[in-house]
């Protein structure tokens, strides 16, 4: 079963922007309670959509450049990148079904 992988500012271009597979990026921080609340959802999504979606985690404290580039001012924020572009943005600790509802339409288009 796929697990989320860690991505840094330095790796972001290669691992996310240049990815041929859509990438869901979890922008989080260790001190963020809501980030820990959604972590099991993020991990489950990585496993359930293995093959059609990659899931990355980016610690905003250790990697401030990418969050600044995308205007992230609150965490947790999930962003779905497809073809190097942001196609979905989810902010806050939402239930798994609401997260999935926002990303699945973009995955279906990728597979059609």
C-alpha cells in the first residue's frame, strides 16, 4: 500500500510539478493539531488511489519557499497538482469524504 512521501522545497519541481501522475500535497507542520487530525485521511487516500495519485507531505516550517509561492497562510492545506498546475485546493481539517469528493473528479479525467 502506498504511503505519503516527504517532499522539500528543493525537490518540489521534480517530484510534484514535473510528475506525470497527479500529486496531492499536504502542507502541514508538527505543531498543527488539525494537521494531525487529517493525517490518517491523507494516508488512506494515498493507499486507496495508488497508481492514479501520488501523495506528498511538505512541512511548512522546514520548507517556507513553496508555501509562500502558493499563498498558503493556513494549514492544513491540501493542493492537488495535475500537469504542473493546481486543480484543487482544500484548507482546513475536513472529513475524508469531503477531501475525496474534491480530488476524484480530477483523477477520473486523467484516466478517461
